[in-house]
C-alpha cells in the first residue's frame, strides 16, 4: 500500500506510423480509442509487481479522451498510483496512465486502469 501517491515514468517514446493506425482501425473499425488501448502497451514499463501469485487486469474506472493520435506522432506514458485498496486476498491498484503526444500540450488520454494483485 506504500506505493499510493507514487509517480511513475515516463516510458520510452513510441512512434505511431500509419501502419499501426491502420491495424487498429482494421481491428476495431474506429480510431477513437487507439490511445486508450496503448495504455496496455505502456503498463509493464510503468509498473512491475513482485511477490504476488497473480495479477489481473480488472478494467478501467475513468477515461478522458484528448485529440486523436495522428500518423507521425510519438507517444509515451506517465503513471501515477492513484490508489491501493485492500480486496479479499490482495490489493486493487488504480494506476492513472496519461498518454502524452510529443509537442502537444494536451494528453491523448488519461485512463484510470484497475489491476488486482493476489497473494
């Protein structure tokens, strides 16, 4: 529980080319949530949890969308451990992930990702 309040990141920059965007659109039919889906790409770089038997992606609590990520952009993420709450058999972590676009003042998205870690 001591991690609550910790800031994490930034991650390395990731180049977003048209091929990546096209693959996302082919899979989903809509580019709107590409930046949200990229939070899963960044999570292992932001947070490593040891000493647990299992970690489960429990979903999201809050999502704020900014501008669409366009081809030729570079993105990275920053994390903030917003909460660590005890649950039966472990802890639920709320990690606020902010996806930044290089050269842009507004983030592409801010996602409160929920993960459960069981002893």
